[in-house]
């Protein structure tokens, strides 16, 4: 079970926030765009943290805000009756930009090698693609596998805070570096799991 499997239980948090956004007059698309802004800010802060490790605390906050707003936009759309294909499309596009911005910031800051960064991007994009490809094949949105987007964000968030507190190295890599390697391996395993599952469903 991944954290994506617990989406229904997240309503206890997302619904009150969606209600607050509704009272403020915010649209689901605006919430989605704000989530991307937080992700871009996180990427920039990761990059800058190479020279100032304390910026990792701000990067962690931006990742938290990105994941929160990403969950709230859908809840707000359903609450206000604005759930539509355009919004779903925009949400997926923004999620991919957000994933890449965060990973790029970590890799370009030197927390892990560019080679690992490339393989991480491949795994994350392929995993996400397969989830939506299942939907395109009318099999329903697929969240299966050992590591979904929610898992990645929680791992990055935890590793970021840990790296800020303990900025040293373990076997030549920082905590964030090891987190990216774990994400890389788990994402490719997840992609393979989804390939097998989709093939069986077809």
C-alpha cells in the first residue's frame, strides 16, 4: 500500500482547506497554479541551499505547501462542481512540472550526481505516465506500485529536514542524495509493477 491508497482518509485535512478556499473565492485552477509556484520555489531553494544549508528548511516548507495545495485543488473542484477534464489535465501537467522542478533543484545543487538525477527523472515520469495511460485505456486511473507521488513527496520532505539537521555525508552521499537514489530505484520498480498490472488488465 502506498500513501496514494490513503487518499480517501486525507479528506479530514483537504475538505476543511477546500471549504476555506471556497469561501475565499479561489478557483481549483488557481490552487493548482499556486501549487506549481510553491514547487518552483522549492526547486530554487534546493539549488541555493548548496551555499546555505539553512535554506533547506524553506525548501521543505515549499514542498509541504505544494503537496497540500495539490490535494486541495481536486477537493475544491469536487466541492464546487467544477471537476472537469480541463482541470484534471492541468493538474497532471502541473504535477509533472512540480516533480521536475524539485528534482532538478536537488540534483543541480549537487546532493546527488547528474546520472542518478537523470534516472530519477526517467523513473518518476514513466511511473506517472503509466498511471495516466491506464486511464487513457479506460482502465481507470492507476496508483498501484510501491512508490506513488505522495510517497515521493513525503520522502523528500523528511530527507530535506534531516539533511538540514545533519548536513554531513553517509558513504559519500548526503541524506537527500540517498533519498533520490531510493526514489529512483522505487520509481522504476513501480513502473514495472504498473506495466505488468496494465498488461494483465488488458
